[in-house]
C-alpha cells in the first residue's frame, strides 16, 4: 500500500487499496478483532494531494468486523466505515522524540503526531500500511454492544434477556440507603 509522493499534485488523486495478505497478517496479530473478519471485506480509499510543502491524505476505511457483544455475548457483524484525514509536514532534518515514531518515519516514510491528524513524512515513497492499521484500530469499539438496547444476560440464570423474560426475580437492595449502609459498614468498624 505505497503512495508515491512524486505523483501527487495540487488536486486530489484517489487510490484504492485492498487489504493484502501481508498487511492482514500484521494487523490481525495486533488487533484480535480482525481474527474472525474476512480480509476481502476490507478496502481503503485514499485521496492524496499536495498543500504547499505539506501532503494531505484523506479517505475512508471500509470493512466488516465480527465482534462479541459485551452484554449478551452473542456474535454480531459490525460494518466499518471510518473516514480519516491527516496532514503530513516534511520532516526535513527533524527526528521525532518518540522512538516508535522515529522508527516509523525511517521504515514507512511517515509518522504520526500525538493525534492521528498530523504527522511528518520523508522521502518519495510512503508505506501506508501501519497508518491504515491505526485507522482500523481506532474504529474498533472498545466496548462492543450488538445494539444500543441490548438487554444482556440474566445475572442469575444466564439466559439471554433479549429472547424474553427468564422469570428470575430482580435482585435489588430494599432501598438505596440499605446499599449505602452496606458500603459504609467496613470503615465504621475500622474506626471503632
Ligand atoms: Zn448484545
Ligand atoms: Zn434469569
């Protein structure tokens, strides 16, 4: 997934990349969520152009993830449609303070700043793989939920409450004050 800097002009140039086997191997080693996804579902569209000395990269990552819902534990498919934009400044003689960023600049010809919207580039050939991996990583939900109103599992019998009432009684403290008393008890004892 290489971008040739010399080919870029002032007007956007679109390129489309597929997730090749090498990229997929690296990305899925780092992102276990890709393990059950299909590489052929993933596609990267990149619009790139010059802005004076800088380079602008924008585009979208499309794909499909298969995740486990954190509430009901069912697996579900999540279509990804994650757009990105980053402005890269010429690195010149500068070297990033962070060793990881310095290594990326040397290896890929680009590195990102603190956020994913700015960075530096060097050379005529940019390897976009690790950058696109970062975009995918940010698109993966930290707490996957199959749907907003997923009812999850019954804490008593483990039944999927999306499928209907299981009949268990809700285990609730009698009053909010009872719960507070229970919380305070240990420290009360400590003081006496
Ligand atoms: Zn769920
Ligand atoms: Zn139940």
